[in-house]
């Protein structure tokens, strides 16, 4: 017996009208355009970010190396006393070592120009070396000292040799001396560890970020010790224990508003409350940390509440069904499961605090300080304010120092954000 013929398979367009087909085509075209717009937007964002990083790297990488001059220094006992080496005439010792290399330089004016090749910090480097080892007095020692900013810029090609003499800071005679030192192998460009281990200075070749890094560390430590426990406790109470009434609604609205307030407002609050009213010391990391904690609290509270909401209600219901108290449910079950989100929110809040400048400027953490802080009450700067100070300096060498400091700050921010992503992925639970 013959089986009935299968119905013919007809395309969907057979059952649609021409108008319906046109609508489907327009929807698909709109979908393709939307995807294209998204790709263009992502491409533009990546291009702008790449332009920013390339610009910073091209401008800032010269600061990660520093031009040095190698000198053969005779530590004359007539200039340096063994019983008190810190008070020796080290400037004269450095001058003598330079004149020895160029004995034809007799004119005092030319000798001062010759000394202009060497940073003013050379005498202090030699002093510290001799103070650490007084047995060097009376000997000839080899010493690498930083060159001045103009020699450093000239060596790195920032100042062109082809420019007329009246359009550059380094003279033709100084270029001749520089060429002689380079031909003798006395010019080197090692990695600039001073950028990380020196504090601020008026001389670009000596300026470093040690004081700013220490100030940021102390301020962030104070910020963490205040905002982390207070923010998490406030979030737990509002999310798990507080009654739903007009008062809690009012508090929640104000927390959301505080998270959107410009950071300069918190700086004004710190200036009025902590400096003028309470009399705390200006430029202290303690005040900076308190101001940053006020700014960070709303972010941590909101992030912690979101993490607590993400825990399924079944966890709470199961724990309550087994006889656990409300406190045990929260602290034994809900909070441990939400901890990855809580830590992520706290780290992101601290990363935001690390990059803030306006509140620190208003409380005076932009002073010129040449030593790193020894505690929370000592005057200090921070990385963002140090960038602000260098960007405002007229010396050409600080332009590269500014970009280098921005790269260091971005490195710290990336490290903190990578840590947050790692913690979230490592401890995150999915249901």
C-alpha cells in the first residue's frame, strides 16, 4: 500500500506578505547597524585609551633612566676631617675632580659653567658615602653622580644640538665638555632608582616619589581602617536588620546621593571640620585618610549591599529552617558567601581614593616636602598631589617626571583592580 505523500516543505517567506518580509529585513538591518555602532564605540574607546597610554609612555619613559657622570674623586683630608666627615667641603672636592678632567679650564666663570654639568646633589651623595665609610678619606674613589637636568635633556635628545646657543640652556662650551666626557666613557644612563627612592626636590634630576608613595600608603591605611569596618557594618544593618520605614528610605537615598557628590565637597568638609574646627595638623596623612574614608564609605556600603542581595533567599530560609538565629544566618552563611563581592567593592573604593586629588589639595597635601613622612601626623604629599605639583613646575625635566608619576599611579590602580577581579573569580559562588 502506497504511503501518503509528505507535504511539500515551503520557505517561511511563502506564508509572509511582502510588507512583513520588508519589516523583517529592516529589523535585521537595524540589528546589524546596532552591532556596528557598538563595535565602533568599542574601537574608539580602545583607540583613545591606547593614545593616552602611548602618549604617557613616550613622554614618561625617559624619566625611568637618568644620565650619570663618572668622576674620579680624591677625598682630600684637608677638605674632609675623619672625626666629623659630615661637615666636609664636598663641593670643593667635586669641583676639584672636574677641574682635574679639564685642566685647561682656569677661569672661575668657566669653572662654574663646568660645575653646571653635575647635579647639585652630587656633594650630598659623596657626603653620605664618606659618612658611611670614613676610611675612604685620603683615597681616590670612583663616583657616579647625576648630571644636571639640562645635560640629561640634551643626552636624551630633548634639547637639540642643532638649536642656536641662545635658544637652549646648555652652552656650546658645555656641549664640548659633554662630548669629551662621553668620548671618555664617563656618560652612562642607568635605571633611575631615584625616581622611587628619593623624595621631592627642586632639581628634576633628584626628584622622586618616595615621599608621595609613603603618604599615599598612610592615607589609604587610615581610609581602609575606617571605611572598611564601618561601611560593611552599615550595609549589613541596612540590608539585613533595619526595618523598612521612612527613616531607612531617607538614609538609603542620602547614601546614594553621597556617592554622587564631587570629591571636592569632601575636601571642603575636611578643611572646615578637621583642620579649622578640630585643629588637626595640615598636610597630615591622618586627615587625608579620614577625608578619603568619608568619600569611600558610600561606595563600600552600596557594593556590600549589592553583594548581600546576590545571595539566594534559599540560603537564608534553609538556615532559619534549621533553627539558626537571624544573626547566625547573616554572619555564618550570608556574609561568607557575599565576601568576594564585599572585598571587590572595598578594593575598588580604595582604588578610587588612591586617585583622588581635589580633597587632598584642600587639606594641604600639596606642600613642597623633601622628606618622606615618618608617621600619620607628619606633613606629606600623595601620588595624585605630587603629579599636580610637578605638572605645575616650570622646569622642563618635570614634564617627563609628571608622565612617569602618572604611569606609576596607573600601575598601582591596575594592580588593585586586578586583585579585585582575582578575588571575585577565586571565591565567587554561582547558583
